[in-house]
């Protein structure tokens, strides 16, 4: 049986200090006393901890850096996930670099292959094309997709149970007093399809209520969608994300102050970012996802595992109003 790689969390538990303190001590931070540094370094060596350093880079041909691709920081989910990933990457002594893409896909125009190949891994919150996945595979660049289940077999992935999340929202609508629902998305991703399908399946099988779907359109005028919601008396809206839900609710309040439409989002961003009037939402453990992905990257880097990372995380409804 392969021995599990010793993590900063293991050392922190052993010496009775925080992970942050252990990380700083191993990096010789001035914020930690020399006495504490000696204690932590001694225990790290005794426990078999391998520091992620330039020595490892020489051994693997890659730096102790991880690229994170995303296409927006306005979307609160991307900001939250990126923050958690950066914290976990820092905990293991690695560096992180944020890279922005244009649009909804990760393709050859968005990626410098020579730069990517020098990193320990690439994490993408954006859906990759077949071509870029094939290049990553040929170059043996570890690729992790977070939030989107890739169509290709090569990438590792971590996703929430989006179908179940959509179904739970549909179930809530079916058994409530609401009469007419809509699913609205601003994303062409397969993630949106799974959320919508779960919602539609629940509503179709559990009740005879009316629902409609607004498909993705990059030229959507959301004020027009708000007008439709008001005109057709849609009293329940399920949005692809909290970001979209907050946008639509703001527009509803601006144009129709006394609206009665209840809005559900996805990602539960109000758990991480304080807002005055949080949305009903579908929640998952973002911190656990980030921790697991980074832990797997390090385990692969240290030859502790050769298994592919494929994990679906459970979700739950969070009712705020």
C-alpha cells in the first residue's frame, strides 16, 4: 500500500498549530519565531514531509506553480472558487497564477502551451475544447476541470451534482404554492444543461404546473426577460447562478418594485460574500472541492498516486426567503 503524502495539515495537527503557521515556518517567514520554525521543520522532516521547492522542479521538469484559468471575476462563484484554490495552493508551498480567457471556452488562442508545460498543473473553471485537451494530453500536462464535467476522457474533474441541485429546486417548486416557473441561463455550458434537466424532470414528474425555459443567448437583454416575467406572472425563477439571480432580482426591483417573484440561484455565494438580501440557492462545499483538487495535484506530483481524479460533490438547498 502506498504511503499517503504528509500534508501541512498533518504537521499542523501534530504540533498543535495552524496550517498557516506551519506554511510560514517552512517558508522561513519573519512572522514565525526561530524556536517555532526549528520545531516545525524538525517534525516535518521526521514525518517525511517533502517540501515543494525548486528541487522538485528539477526532478519533474516543472515549477512549483499552478495555473488557474477563468473568464470572469464579476461572477462571484469564480471569485470564491479561485480564492479557495489560491489558499490551498499556498498552504502546500506552491504558487498560483490567474489566467483570463475570453468567452466561454478554453482553446489554443487562450493558452500558452510552453508556459503551461512548465507548471505542476493547470486548473480550469472554463470548458476546454477537444483540441486543447489533446495538446495537454500529448504534452503530459496535468489538467483539472472544476465545475464542468469535460466531454473528453483525459482531464481530471471536480463537479457539483448539478442535476440533483436542479431536481431539488424543481421539487421545491412542485410542492409549493407557486404557480408558474422559469429556468434562465446565461451560460452555454453542459453544467447549465444538467441543472435545467434536473429542474424540468422534477417539475414534469411531480406536478402539472406551468414552466418555461430561457435558453442561452449571449445577446440577451435581461430587461426584456424581466418584462416577460412580469407580464406572464412568473412567480418562481430558477437561475443558472446566483450571479444571474442577483442581476434579475435587481432589475425586477428597479422596474417593478412590488414584484412577487421568488428567485433561486446556484452556488450560495452569500455564504462567502455578505449581501443585504441573500438568494435562495443550491449550495456545495467549495472549500472541500478546492482542498481535494490541490491535494490530488500534489499527490500526483510526488508520485503518491497515479489514479485519475473524478469526483461529484453533493448539494443542498439553502432557503433564505
